């Protein structure tokens, strides 16, 4: 089989919104032979990895996946040739350490902890179903990166997604059934925040998690600017404040002695 230049047409025929990154038809690390199926990924972070251009022209990998999937369910075709998305690993039916040469990679915007909103999950399921139908494969021919590279690379994407449930939803979509969404996708439901803005639970939890982690990082990590402890380790903010309180107490004591 030649490179999957049919990707945009197949996805659009499934009713999905598709964008085409400039130069995608000629981008890749060589040409495909037989295509086994699909490997599902999450980007693992926010910009720049959520930018389709970053997936199309990764600074160290070049083409890092054929497809990018946004949180609102929009596909971007990044390349048609082989992409460096799978790395070392193994899975029944796929040549060891060579999934790149026989699978299509999909990088979905997600940090792996935020859950999967309905628009994105539905597009993920329907897109994979359309691709596998075009390839003449069944739902068993989509795997998570964690199923391929978990033992060899410690990969855990796509995080928060039960791949057996995902495959069942893909199988249903191939039969014309609507996706039922995977575990955790209730986070796609909307609510009104304290400012009166409609946001999804996934978005709210993502920013709460980010804020908590940013604060924890500031409070618990050591900072050389604050000085070193007796072990020569940078002081944390808590340690520095405690040391300041101790210094202030000592200054007060000395002043009290001078006044007495």
C-alpha cells in the first residue's frame, strides 16, 4: 500500500472537520508498505506540542505523527509518509521496534490527566473507525502507545483512556453506532464558572491541576537565590520564610537586650 494520501478525504467522508498542514503530502521519513493500523497518542502537554506545526515539523523528530487532533475534535493532516511516533516496543502482529513503518499515528491534544471531552473523544473514535475501514481492518487494529511502548519506554498515553473500551466504541462506530465515549469523558460536560463563563469540567480540572502543581513547585522546590541549608541544598520558600522568622526573632532579642 502507498502512503495514505486519502486521509483527508476519508476523515471528511466520516463527517469530521479536517485541516491540511502545508506540505503534508510530501512530508515523512520514507514511504509506507502495508499499513497494520493506528497508534493512539496524547500530546502530554500544552503548547508547543499542541500545535499541529510542532507535530508536522518536530525540532528533533521531523514528522512526529500523521495526524493531530485538537480538543474540539478537529483533525490536521501533518504528513503522509512514515512518522517517528511509536519508537521501540512490541505488540502481537507488529514487527518488534518497527511500528512506525506500518502504523498511522494520531496525536491528540491532552495532558493525559484531564479526561476526554465529548467532541474530541467522538472525533477520535470516528476518525479511527474511518481509517480502519479504509484499510480493511477491524477495531483490534488500533492500540494505545502505552500498549506498544509501555514496557520498553514507560509510555502511558493516551492517559485516562481504557483502550478496550475505546476499541469497543470504534467497533460500534464501524457498524454505524454513535460513540459512547470512554472512561472519564464526563469531563466534556459544560458548566458556568464563577465568572459566568461556560467551560467544560475538563478545562476547569486542567487549570486547577496546573495551578496546584505550579504552586506546589514554587513552595516545595529549592531555590538557590534563597540560600542553602546546612546540607548545601537550595532552600525552599517555606525554609526561607522559617529562616527569616528565626532571624527576626534573633534581632528582636538583641534589640531587647540593648534596651534593657
